[in-house]
């Protein structure tokens, strides 16, 4: 089955019209519904995110800003990334359908050891990836925190992700 015709994947969010504030409100409503209150389960683990608010983020969570923005090349500031933000609605269904044959899921030990082992969920045909990390809470309960998600926007980055797939940790 081609991922280009999957029924469970919602359309991208239309963020081409409206003020910046209105676009952010629309995106945040989806974030609240799918991620903050969405009760996502991935491979038996509840999916969450690290708490905290972006200091200049209009009262929104850091992870929300990270999921809709990207570093601007020249200034280094985070700016709205239309490709990333419009796919915010894909996070929950991709995680919930991660056993589909068109989705690659693997663990990868990052070169920066402090980052540890991260789980990649790649909807390869549509160049969309989600990165998660297992976190053990004080209660000894394990959850999967969303680290990021984004649209892969070029052949060099696609090759980098493919290399991580090739060097994935093997199940023991």
C-alpha cells in the first residue's frame, strides 16, 4: 500500500491565510487536541513532552514552538516553518499507525551521548519524521517524550536520516 493514499492520515493544516496570531491559535488548538490532551499511545507507552514554556512564546509550551518553527539560517532565530507546522496534525496518527508497513521505526544511539538513544518514526514516502525519547519518571513509569517532528526538506537531510536507519540499534 502506498503511503500517498493512506486513509488515516489527515490533510495538512492550512496555514496560508490569516494573521500570525490566528495561525498560531489554529495550530495550538490542534496541539491541545492531539498532543496535550490526545492520550497518544506508542508501542505501549504514553506519549508526552518535557514541560516548560517558551520565554518569548506568548504563553505557549516550548515543545509546541519547536513543532511549528525552525531555525532561520541567517539570524538563528526560530521562525514559523510552514512545512513543519502544516504537518502538526500528522503526529498523532503516524504514532498510532506506526506498525503500518510504510512507516519505519527504529532506535538510534546519538553521537552526542548526552542525548542518549532516540526513537525515530519515519513516514518515508512523505518525508515526515518524528523523534521520541524514552523517559523514566520518578514513579518508575516509562513514557515517550516527543523531541521533534519535521518535514525532511532535501536530499542531503534525507540521506542523513537514511544513514541513521542503516546504523539503527538491533533488537537483542
